[in-house]
C-alpha cells in the first residue's frame, strides 16, 4: 500500500497537479504598497519590504479610477477584504474599492464607479495582452499570486500611489 501511495504522489507531482495553495510562516505583511508609475508592488512588514513584484495595471493606467470601464487602477488607501481561490485569474485578493468618496464622485457624474478590483494572476487566455491589460486590477504572474495569496491576510491595508 505504501508503494502505491508513493507512486501516486510521484505521478501527481510530475503531472503539475501540485497545489496552488502555499503556506507562509514569515513576518506578517502589515501593508501592501503599489507604485503605479514604477509598475511595482511591495509587501511590507512595517517599513521593511519583504517582497517586491513587477505588476500590470488597467489598460489606461494613468490617473485614479473614476468610472466603470475607464481602464484605470484606483489610487488611494484601501483594504484587502476578500479572496477568491477559484478565480478565473488563478487566485485573487479583493480590494474594497469603491470607497465612499469614489461612489459619491461617480454618482455626481451619473455614472457607476465600477468595482471588483483585485490583485490576481494571469491565466493562459490573457497571455497575449501587453503589460497593462486588466480592467483596473493589479496583475502578477500565477506563481507570484500564489506567494502573495499565502502572505497577505484579509484586513491588510493597501496603498496605491500614482
């Protein structure tokens, strides 16, 4: 029986069926910092960068997201408020955009502020797009989102700078 289980484990490992869910036992990520202009995201433990990633943004990345469909990535401080283990984009961490100010601004213009902003991976069907291809999300590689998903907890603040 042990031999059969060992063979089965080896076959699964070789077939790429390894889990996308990693564990993390390092210092707590206390803040996520995104610098849109640099196309960089940093996972911070207080003032120390634990990890840094190259990122992709919305297809019209300059400026703060104002309306649904504008292709911009929001700017400001938000909270990681949810996670999707079954995301179309491999794994994803939700950002609590829009905030009250975002909703008020859009409402005054008679438009929707949009929503469903995430940090997520890049599945095969989106491989052909350029660096900034999302509808306003923050994109990293699938391997990177596996690490980020393990490291960042719900309730972690995220600051997105121009």
